[in-house]
C-alpha cells in the first residue's frame, strides 16, 4: 500500500501538467505553457511512466538491501539510459 501511494504521488504533478496542457489545447486551440516550449509536455510522457516505476524499484531494492544509495544509483543509470534512447536527434 505504501509503495502504491508513493508511486501515485510521484506522478501526480507531471500528470496535472500534461492534463492542463491538453485541456487548454482542445478547448482553445492554444497551448497552456507557451513561455517554456510547446514540446515540453511531449517530453513528459516517458516521465509519467518512469516516476512511479522508479519509486517501486527503489522501495523494493531498499527493502532487500537496506542500502539507500544502491537504489538511487540503479535508478539513475536506468533512467539515464531510457532518457538518452528516447531522445530524437535529426540533422
């Protein structure tokens, strides 16, 4: 139960940003966050999956090893690989 609550609260802020962006876009035709970039919300899609999964993985690793640093290092490596492979670069 504790892991589910952590996973939900980790992702709720990002989900609110994505929902705000698309509600405004579908109702007015304009994006909500124009001062940063219009692509930022598209970049948040993987984060919606990564954040709850990272919370679950870190809790499971901590409970198994009692080492708070190991879960952080493993999550950092996995999330870095996911983010780098998810980046599209075109020349």
